[in-house]
C-alpha cells in the first residue's frame, strides 16, 4: 500500500467527503464544515511530488473511479490535489430508466465524468444522489442495450441511433456517442400511448389538411420542440378516421402505431432499409396513400418527397426551422442555384401546409406547444413559384379565417388563458417586441 492509498483509507474511515493534499500544507479530510488533519506536519515539495505521482497512477486521466466502494474523483492541480469521495448510488440503467419514467422526464443524459441528468419540463436536472460515471462502469451498462447490428457502427463512427422497447415501462429513442471525456448516451422517452391531436392542441386547420388526398405537410421546429409527438398525433388521426395505407420511414422508429381503420407499415433506416431515399423509392411500389418521412436530411430525399406529394400522395415531413415562412426559404436555398427555379415550382404545387412549433412550460407543470400555421392557398402557391416569399407574411395576416396563425398569436393565447407565464412566452418568441406589446395590452402589466 503506497502513501496515497494510506491517506485514502484514512479519509474513508473518517467518512470524509473530500481529501485535500497541498504542497506546504497538512493533508486533511473535510466532512461538511469540519476538517481533520491526517498528518502532524506539512508536506515538503518532494513529499508532495511523490503523492502526485502516486495519484496519477491510481487515477489516470480525469475520470471518476471506484475505490473501496466509493466513487472518487481526483482534481490534480499544480500544488494541490483535491479528491472528492462519495457514497452516491451507482448507475443501474434499468433502474434509471424506471426513475426517468416515474419523474416524467423526457430525456436521460449519461456522460463520462458526470452525474446522470434528466430533462424535466425542458430543464436539465442533475441527479446529485448518483455517483459520477466512470467510462468503464457506464459502458458496462450501456452495452447491455446496444443491438449487435449497431455495435459495428458505433465502433467505426463513434455514434449510433436506435430504439429500445422495455415491456411494461416505455419505448426509448437512444443515441450513443463519444466525446472528449469518453462514452455517453441520451435516452428519450417515447410514450407507449399516442396522445390524440385534440389533446395536445393541434389546430383544427392542420387536422383538416389530413383529409386531403395529396400534398406535402411539414412539421418544423428546433430539436426537442415536440415535432415527433405532433406527427404521431396526425398519423393517429388518419388511422382512427380513414381507411388508408400509411408507410413511415424513420431513423429510428419512435411511436409504434397499431392498425385501426388504416394499415400502417413502419420501416427503420439501417434495420429495414438502407436509406431514406431508397425507402421512399421503394414506397412508390407499395401502394401507399400516406407517407411519413422521419427527417428530410438531404437534397435527394427532399426532392423525392416533393415529387411524391405532387404525384398523388399525402406526405408528412420534418425540418429544423423556427418559422413557417423560413421553412419555404430553407427548402429552396438548400438546392444549387441552377435547380432552385425547378424546386420552387414543384414546391409551389406540392406544399399544402406548414406547422412550426415551440414547447412552453406550463404554470402547473408539463409543457404545451405553441403553433404557427401556414395554409398554402393558390395565392401563396403563386408567391412561392415567383420567388416572392417575403409576401407570405401579408397573406398569413389576412388568412386567419382559413386557420393561419402566427407563433405570437399562439403564445399570446397561452398567456391570456393563464397556461403559460409571460416570461416563458417571451423566451420562445421570434418577434419579441411584437409579443411584448400584445401581452402588455392583454394583461395590463409591464414585463
């Protein structure tokens, strides 16, 4: 047993929370506000150097390790070593996922050298009762759920996506990755029961679009804005009310739909098909009425989706854009200049609606979506075709009777109903000055 191990054992017997070793100082153990010296004299530079080298051998790198049933994290500085010692809970993935579901967290974050974190109502919450995760310990838990088909992909590219279904608990969308600390993972909870479109507040004008036989409907918003939940609700709405054949192409499959009035086939990238574009080409031979494209990632996928919408299919897709008007520009701008005129013309014929959304914290807990809705009329189609998308704003302002809605309209409604705090609405607004004046006039109070 070397000198560092003796100090660690002494600190453990005293149930210390920190072991502090400094050059020119007497090593001491800290527990709460109390400190207890472990030696009678201060360390000389040579004695400190010996302990520093022993510490490096015991705790290589900067990760947390297990020592005598405790999680130990060593912070080595030039003239001081601070070792945090704890008896926090070790990670058991199955228990952690149960805890996540119980707390109604949307995401579980596991990273090397960090405590586990969950996202509740949009906020990251660090689980202080749990130990810092070591790479070895974390990987032992993670590989229990890693499908063999994804193992090679993770080894080669250092990230992979897949979904797992834990019977009696929930379904999870999973991402494994490596970063500067080591391995990590994010688990997103996918509710086993699909919430109806009416329950999550999808505007009626958007539900009406689901009755059409062809066209492109885009659901947009930043990551974590609830796009997948809205898409699942729209597909479920069709499934409950129409006799259609629905094909979904996802990476991975998230919400699992059971056949109701419709027949649904759900295909997963890398599991059931090679790529989005290949799956969409194949879908043309599968007699679909409705097609869901989980993510419109590349130009070819976007072009095929637009083509399918023009040629007699109802197509749903997602993009990471914040506004309905910005979605139109984003699609066109992704293409090379020599193709933009053709895409603009095809999009004008295909697009029938855009739903942009943000998630807001509710006063009573949970979250509620605020929607911006663009319904594509013949007039807006002409504007898209002529490349004058800046005029869409005026058309939306005069098209409220058709169900068109600005994001600020939706945010102001949520504040007016008392569901969302004004400050929360302001944080989600694109045009904050406009919303600020509207909220002031409605509530008669300043922000």
